[in-house]
C-alpha cells in the first residue's frame, strides 16, 4: 500500500546513533518508550510468529485465570511495541499493521475460550465431547464484529464480539442452567481480556453489537438470534453484520450461524421501501451541515477534529462502501467481502464507482487510519480526536512525519474534503430527514452531533431520548415490530422530535409519547397519519 505520510530514510545520526523513528518514539510517546518499542528493529514477521507461539505455549501451561491473564497481557504489550516499531520504520504497511493486531486478538480470544471451557469441564459443570480439544463441538461460538471482524483493528481498538450458543448441542449437564452458563462464560471471557491488572489489559471488549443489547442477554441462543434478525433486524445491523466472522468455538455451529446471516444480509431483490431505509441511514445526517470541531479556529479548523466520526472521516468511508454492498451484494457475491479496501476495489471493478473514486477513498482511508494510530500510540488511549491546542496538534503533526503543522493540515483537508464530497453525493435524490442537524439513531453509540441537535431542540437529557428511539427501532413495543412501521417511524421521527421539543417541557412530552407508543397494538395507522398530516 502507498503511504501518504512523509517518510524519511532510516539513517542514523552521527552524534546520537539514534534512528529517526526511534527519536519519534522518545519524543512523542511515553507509552511506547515505556514498553521498549524503540528496540524492536528485527524482522517483524518472525517476531509476530514467535510472539503468537510464545503466547500459545504460555496459556497452555497456565493453571489459573490470573496466569492466563498475565500471559495474554504480556503478549499484548509485546505486540504493541512490535506493531508500532514496524509501522513507524516502514517495515509494515497499514494493512499489515491492522492484520497483526487482529491476529493477536484472534489468538487471545481463542486461548481464553479454550481455558474457560476446559476449566468448566474439569469442574464437571459441562461435559465436553472432546476434552483434549475443548472447542470441538462445544456448542458455542465467538463472532468477531466491526473492525476486528474485517481484520482492520486500530492500534488501541476495543474488540466487538458476540457469543452464540446452540441449546441442542450444549455441553451443560443441567439443561436448565444452559443460558446462565453461557452468560457467565461470556462475562468471564470479557474479564480475562479487559480487566486491568498490574500487567495492563489485553483488549477492551464491547458486546453491544449483539441483538438489542438493552434487552437481550450477554449470550444469545442461535434460535433467538435467528428470530430477532428475521423479524426486527435493521438495515444498519445488516451493514454491521457484513463484517461478522466466526473466530473461535464450534465449527459446525459457526457454519449454521453464518448461513442464517448470509440469507438475512444479502437480499437479491430489494423493494423500494428497503432501499429507502438504507438511504435513510445517511439521510438522518444533515449533509449541508458544516464540519464542526469543538475548539476549531480560523487558522486551524482541525483542532479537536474526530478522524473517525467527523465529517469526511473514517466512518463515512465505511458507510459509503457498506450501503452499496447492501444494495448490490445480493446479486453480486464479489461485493460481500468484509474488508473496506477490497470492497472499494470491487465496486470499481463492477462499475459502481470510478477508478478515481476508489483511489481517492483508499488513499483517504489509509491516511486517516494512520492518523488514528499516531493519536493512539502516544499514550495507548482509545481516542480518535486530534488535540484541541495548537501545541499538541503540532506534536501529532511531527509524530506523523510532517515538518510543519501547516503541511499536516493541508493533507487533512485534502483527504477529508474528498470524502465529504463523495459522501454527500450518495443518494442525492432523497432529501435530508433533518433540517436542524444530525438525528442519527443507528448503531449502539450515541452520535455526538445528534446529542447536540437534541439539546438545541430543548431536551435536557438527550442521551435518554436516543436510547428510547433506538429501543423503538429494536421493536421493543408491539407497535414497532413490523418492518413497515419502523420505516415510517424513521421518516417521521425528526418532525416528531421537533414538535415535542417545542413544548414547554420537551423531556416530559417525550416520556408521555413513549408511554402512549408502548400501549399501541400497531403503530402503522398513527404513523401513517402523522406522515400524511405532519401538522397533527
């Protein structure tokens, strides 16, 4: 892959005998300095293979959870040093860095699952059919989601996962305890990975991409998952599940689950309403809104800019690819690849985008991911925002290889400008649903711009509003369990919120409407009336 960051040749200084990449670490990253990243100058491929083998052997010898946690955390620290050094000295390109991080996540989660299953078998809580290979026919799988599923982890990324079990294959001796056992297994798996110890942590785990995380248990039966996706699964969840990848557990169960997912995600014939709903994911964002940065100045509009969620950022590139996968992937299997860059390439091959668009989006994606890595390498923080002060911004620019912040800003403007332009061109025939700012209720995280919009409407607790609206779209009330009801609801929500926001007590008015909605047997009649007569 090409690298847009300025790359200086790794020549040693005659005075200090220190390579430029080592000097960058010493100056800009206390974290990397503390874990000895500047000493990782060997073959990174061999070092990664050795690390994975060392971790495997260490977990195999471990006799308790504390020992497993220590092995995995020491391994992650070595991985952090290795990937940073390989990245900064140009030994690995961006795709190799992301894959190395993802490979270690695979290994860590698989080792942790094996340890937990073997321990439960030894305690006679479960009876594994193959105790020497605990994951074989064990009746449970771990699904990698998000960036991890696509092998695109960033430097300090968390990992999105889902645990699915099959009650019919459960090794739990007391069948009445099956659900509780797998919930505990999921909780213990997360603890092995993300509980901070004196050795740090492995990966922060996020279980919120499972079906309706506000109402469903931590571990989901395959039957419950099939029912959920077949009845109230949303198009943004289809987009998210494009990246789903079974990475540990029962191979046969994994195949069954993925067969269900493939049938649900990829629809050969999309009706008008389904396409409109896909469009609405983007239409909830006010495309005319200027890029907002919390502390931007006229001299530097990128202070506090979020390279992931900001306009022109990584999320918009991913959205650009995934929505077109949903629309065209049902008829074109080549468009079902979870990797963002591969998808952009295939879209160009199939004539859905031009070669120039592919190249511009690819270049922007790699650039922004590298900026993201530099931000996170400084102190191993899961941040995506550029600094809010000129001095700290200049440090990031230098860490990224730029002589001056001005040159860094020029490249930021070039790449985010291209993304904003191409993103704005998606689905231009459909008007924006919101005229006052973002009103986005997809995903599991609150959209920062949406919280600002709701506050501007008069709501005192915007986070509670977004949680309730997401609950509507998860079909928690009878009135919103049909696909048609949720499609109409998407269209009327901005006007509904604007109307409620104009009342003397917006939060109370919203609560009363939510209670009214919870008692309705069907939402289609009243939603249709609101849609036809918005003045009501």
